[in-house]
């Protein structure tokens, strides 16, 4: 199979040096890419900023912002059999990026934020025969919200997880399928979860 995976955070720059981001490390997405090539699949990994080493045999495309990621995913997904969106994409970006560093001249600094493209929803609208896996990072009403996202974004599976897995090697997550079957996984390594996801793709593909 030809599998496209996204990983990590995105940086939405405010000025020359500051950005809006989140602590996603990229570990989950990198493990998925490694698991894909280990099973003999082709994998394109579209990665936000991270300190992780690019995995062997994976085609890696490095991006910074949500818009960059959107552009690369839109190109790569056309030839894909499956897309796994593990990246924690920023939902908003500053409307304007200051060229220089903002000086602390005023007491209040207002930033106007605008929505970034929802990459997964766009792919979901043009899904064809592709298998789509999304991630849902939820704090309240987790399961209900994740199921809603799964249907709204036209996914085959959604992996529900919590912010405490950010940067860790282990994750507690639920894999929810389109028919709303739920598999709960308590504190398993991201490596094992990655293998499970690739197996799900193989079964459907
Ligand atoms: N996602 C995306 N593009 C965005 C935001 C999110 O493709 N601009 C993808 C993520 O990679 C993830 C899924 O959508 O696979 C769900 O992300 P999440 O942040 O949990 O949900 P949102 O759709 O952003 O909704 P909300 O933040 O309101 O819960």
C-alpha cells in the first residue's frame, strides 16, 4: 500500500521569532511511518517541526505551518491508498505575521487569529477508495466528540487520546471504527499502537 502519514505539531508564526504551537512531539506519527515500511508498504511522512530522526526508507517532507502541511498532504494523498493524520495541526493562525520582532511597547497586544484549513475534512470530502484514520485529542465528552469527528470527517477509524500522551512513549487510546466499535488500549507503547493501525489498514485495503 501507499500510506501517507502526518506527524507532530505545526508552528503558526506571529512575528520573526514567536509562534503558536502545541507540545506534540511527532513520536506517534513517526512510529506509524516506521511500522508501515517494516510491513513493506511505501510511506510518505509529512512532518511538522520535531527533534526526531527521520526514519529509514520513508519519504519525509518537512513542513512548518498548517498551511504548509495542507499543501503537501493535498499533493501526496492523490496517490495514497491510506492517510493517517496523526499530526496535532493548529486550528488557528495569526492573520498577520509581523516581519520583525514585536516590541513590548503596549500594555495589551491583540492578535487576530483565523482558521487554518481542516486537512482531514478536505480529504474526507474526496475520499474515494482511500482508508482514512484520524486522531482526536479530547478533554471533555471524549468519546461522544470523537465519534462525531469520525462521522463528520468521513473517516474509517479515529484514535481517541488525551493530551497527557504528548511527548511520551506510551499512550492510552481508544480506536473507534466507522460502525462505532470501540477498542480501548490502556498505556501501550506508541510502537505497538502503530503496528495495530497498520494491521487495520491491511485488513481494509
Ligand atoms: N486536523 C486536520 N486539520 C486541522 C486540524 C485537525 O487535519 N486543521 C486533523 C488532526 O490531524 C486529527 C483530526 O483532524 O487527525 C482531529 O483533530 P483535533 O484537533 O482532535 O480536532 P479538530 O478537528 O481540530 O476539532 P476541535 O479542535 O474543535 O476538537
